[in-house]
């Protein structure tokens, strides 16, 4: 069962690998196909197909409450992305210059949001804001999103920085360039693909977040995922499917752009 190159074992040679893979992919993506398909259902009862229509999309895009939720989501995602990318870039450079022991400890702390259950993070953040009497709403969600988006932005930026030949910086310093010049003319251009990939990843994580947004959404702070949850609690109609499909489409487009950029810049 060795691979053609003799370097290891090929997973394709394991029994039932194909069927198991097909089942896993079906479990992941078939529900999405149902969401998309029933968003065109003319029947108000979402699971009973009656006919094809775009009316639900027209209704969703003409709803003022949905438009406000979309604006809130885009605003929060944009600001938190900018802040998290700036912080992640500084952290990536700082980690590179730290000693090994300190770098390991700092990396573990920074990556903590990836392993801490999101509901725990949401409850803790809510308790903090209540304790310091910080008004819940768009601003509180933005700060929380910035905090948990930093690790997602940091991963591609750090990966890109680790692939850079450090002798470039030494050569620039020998030629008289100060640290600001090196950062502006060497570091930033070299990190650009990682920064763009990190920004797109942070943006989509913020745009899709529900748990943190739900806990911290005060008056006027309803985001699109929170609004969709409210629609489901009232009644499940094809309008919910249409709105979910639009959110899914936005996520797929952003992730695809991030993937293409990462591939082309390798």
C-alpha cells in the first residue's frame, strides 16, 4: 500500500476510503443544497415545494431591518478586520524577534481564542463590558470581534513572514536603511499576500459570527446572523433560506478570493 514514490502510505488504498469520503462530503454539503434550493420555493411552508420564484430574494433585499443588519455586519467586520490585521502584523514581527521561550508562551496566549469555546469567550466578554459599564451594541461587538479575529489574521501573516529570507533585512541595514524604511519598503511588500489573506479570513469570520454577536448585541446592534436567528424563532420560511443563501454566497466568494491570492503568491 505504498505510494508510487515510496514515501508513505496512500489513503486511497485503505478499504472503504471512497465511500466514507463521499458520505462525509454529502453530510457537509447536501444540507446547504437544500437551503439554496428551497430559497426559490413559492410556498410559504419551506419544506413543501410548490413552484419556482425569486420573490423571497426581492422581499429580503427590500426589507429595511435586514438592510440595517447587513450594514451593521459589514461595518463591524470592516473595522474589526482593519484593527486585527494591524495588531496581527505587529505581533508577527514581534514574535519573530523574541527569544524562543518567550515566543512559545506569547504564541500560546495569542492563539487561545482558537481553542477556548466561543460561548465561554462571549460570556466572559459580556461580563467584562457589564462590569466596566460599556454600552452593548455595535462598538462592543467590534471590540470583541477584533480580539478573536487576531489569531485568524496572524496565521497567514506569520506563515508568510517565516518564509522570508532574513538576510534581506541585514543587507538593508548594512546599506543604511533605518527600521521604518525597512518596514515600509521591504517588510510590508513581502507580507502583502499574507496580510490580504489574513484580512479576508478575519472579515469572513467576523461577518459569519453569531454567538459573540448575540451576547453583545444591544439596542441597534443586530447583525445579520443574529437577525437570521430571530427569523427562525418566529417562523421558518423560504425568506430565511434566501437570506442564508446570500450570506453563504458572500462567504464563498471571500474565501475563494483568499485562496486564489494565497496560491498565486506562493
